[in-house]
């Protein structure tokens, strides 16, 4: 119920946020009337914007009944959650669907798929962290139920979080290879510097995730087996909300930084080089063509994909093994 109420509020707030984004003028100011009229105005942009707003409202309407106790406890819960999640996912995808018939269907479809994985992975990961932060608020879960609740909840979310990390990292590697030519452009172009900040924040989130996965989760499982009255149990349940809130804040910081990621480091470096010997306005300078797909592209892409998936699986198996060892040790301590 608490999570559904939060999702309902955020869904409703998303509509004026979307209209504000559409109403922003290059000359400054906001024209909300023009933004509203642009929805379903017959253009592809209008259809996609209208679809985004409509699906956000439908998703909020689907989640709204779950704010009522009887419905939240009924069998309809799963169907309403699944339908609300599906509409939200399509609404998010509308921000990256092509607004014109592409010349290269294969490349455009693949790029759209990469963006969808990137956005959905980030949305589910950050949204899940926000949900855990809400449940970590004092009083959200009864003290007597915390031990029984948090141990399986953390373990289940860790699987989702690792899947989301893969969904974010794989498209991120693809987009990096498409828009950046070498590490030097991370420091010499605006795109590269913004991307560098985003990577640093994402890396910090990963480190916190590693801390939770390999240190905190196994100990929570062990304490659950050993009994919830041990002094360290309170300490762990205090540390977990701190790490979750820190992860949530970092995730929201990524969302704040992302809109500044415009253009391409390749083109910015290319234009900067030409501008030194030209009097033409920077905006009128030519652009580099998209990178051509070669055999090395598929080799690197396949290697990166297999390596990342292997790391995710290995991390889960190792953390699970640590959890089982500590659980067994905790149970033996109780027996003694």
C-alpha cells in the first residue's frame, strides 16, 4: 500500500513534468498551452508525446486501487502491478522511439533496443531503491517483523539489481563506443566530461551494491538464522537503510546529470579541430558519419556481453555461498 501510494503520486506528478519539458522554449519561458496542443497534433512527435502522457496516466490509474488495503491484499494485485509496470515501460520507451521512418532499420532498431535496456534498467534499479528507502523509514515495518522481512527482500532485490546493472552497463558500453573515440575525449569534450561524471556516480553505486551483496546480505541471513535479538542485528538494520538511501540519492543524481549528455564526443572533438582553422559558426560545421559496423564491433560486443553476464552470475553465486556459510555458522552458534 505504501509503495503504491508513492507510485500514484509520482505518476501524477510526471504529467506536469512532461508538459514542462515540452513547453520549454529555446528563447526562454514556458508555453504550456502550446505543449498541450502539441499532443496528438498529427505529427509523429505529437503522437509519441501524447502516448507518453496517456500511458503515464493509465499506469497511475492502474496502481491507484492498490492504495486500498482490500485490493492490495487480493489476487488482483499481481495483474494491476504487471499492467501498471507495462504501461510505464512503454511510456518510457516513447522517449526513444524513432519519430521518422529510419533509413537503416537494423541500426535504428538496435539503438532503440539499447536505449530501452538502458532506461528500463535504470528505472527499475532506482525505483526499487526508492521503494526500499520508503520501507526503511522507522515505523514502516513493525520491529518484530523486520528480521523476517528484510532478509528475503534484500536477497530478491539483489537479483533484480544485478540484472539492472547488466541492462545499464551493456547499452552504456555500446553508446560509449558509438559516441567516444578514445579516453582522451572524456576529458577534452563536454560530452566526455558529463559522461565521466555519470560513470563515476554509477561506479560509486556499484561499490555500495558490492558492499551490500558481499558484506551486508550474508550477515543479515546469518543473523536471521541465529535469532533477531543479537546486538549486531540492530547495527545491520541501521546500516542497510543508510546504504539504500545513499544509493537512491546517487541514482537521482545520475538522473539530474543525464539531460546534460547531448551530442557526441566524436563530433565535438571533430568540430573543435575544424573551428581552429575556420570562421564558420560551430553549429554549421559538418559532422562525422556514424561509425561503421565491422567484425571487430561484433567481437568486442560479444566479449563485453559474455564477460558482464559471467561477472553477474559469479557475483550472485559467491554472495549466496557466503550467505549459506554464515547462516550455517549462525545456526550452529544458536544450537551451542
